[in-house]
C-alpha cells in the first residue's frame, strides 16, 4: 500500500491525539513532543475510540475504560504482548501521510 494523506500537521497540536479516516480505516494520529504517530483507533477492550482519549507523553488512555497504549508501538502499556496496529508516517511539508496497508 502507498502512503496516503491523512491530515495537516496543524490539525494535531503537540500533546494531542485525533481521529482521522484514511482509506476506509479510522486511525488515531498523535503528536507526541512534535513527532507524529498513527495507530488503529479501536481499543482492544471494548472498541473505545483511542483518538478521543487523553495523550500523556507517548501514552494514550482510552476514554471508555482507561486502557493505555504506547502510540509509538500500539502496544498495551500493561501487557506489551498485545496491541493495536501501528502505521508508518511520513511528514511532507505541512501534510501527514500514513501507510495503512
């Protein structure tokens, strides 16, 4: 799969995470200390929207039941043997591209 435009950098301020649709998938795009990351938006526990969660450093907390994920890897903080998909990012000028293939 090719990299597809997901968002503009200014749509995801530092320290925030947001939901975006890319090629039919809902992704959570995070800006952790000026670096961008993309993970699957759906929490493994009950399907909560990770892109609506709170980002603290590189950890997003699901707003439904508090499961925590590392946005750099998609891994569950308490059990890194499981996690959500994590997607490669490219920043091109003011745009963020994701390979969600």
